[in-house]
C-alpha cells in the first residue's frame, strides 16, 4: 500500500474516517510513503496551523511503520 498526503493529513487532523485509514495502513503487508509526499504533508500542516509541524509527521511515519521511498 502506498499512502498519500490526504490520508496522512486526515489522520493528523483526526478527520472523519481517520481510524479506518489507520487500520488499513497497519493491516497492510507493506506500507510506504514517498518522500515528496511527506514534504507535501509538512506544507499542508504549516499552512493550516501557521507554523511548522516539528516532528509530528516523522512521529506518525514511525508509529504507522511506513517505509519512506
């Protein structure tokens, strides 16, 4: 499974259905995310919050066991 930016943003903002996304990612045999996708997520978070996300995205990647490609 390749995870896109919208899925990560939905999880980070606890949007409707985010727990289903978390379950699907954790149940996948392989879960990966592109490095450019992580940049996009960082930009969305900074735009919505008006500040950098710090280590939040990196922590989520670790918690979900995502492989960065």
